[in-house]
C-alpha cells in the first residue's frame, strides 16, 4: 500500500455503523494474532529469544493492522498491540 492509496482510504465516507463494523474487523484480526498461546508454545520455549519466529511475525502483523487502524482514524494513537505483547514477554523493555 502506498501513501497515496492510504490517504484515499483514510478519506472514505463511512457511516458511524460502518466505521464501528470496520473497527470490529480490526479487533477480530488482532485477536487472531494475540500472544495468549505463547506460554505453551514449544517453539517459543526452544527459541533463542522469548518468541519463536511465527509468534514474532504474528505480533509484527498485529502492529501493521493497528497502524492502519490508527491511520484510518479507527483507534487513537498509542502503544501498538504487538509491541505491548513483546513487552509482556520481555522482548522490549
């Protein structure tokens, strides 16, 4: 996605109901990329760091979703979901 298409998407005329539905789509996507199964993940346990490659990639994708949601005005700016999860697992301080 380039800056021009992102700007156009941010200006889509949506009703309040459509905006809320789109916000819920993002929340559903976040929940699919959460870190709740990290404590039982054998790959995370065996990884050199606190997260395996797959969980790290999931958290990166969650951050990208969150950044897009912020750009579209669906969420306030703040700590990104994946970044917050990394802090919980000691990846970031």
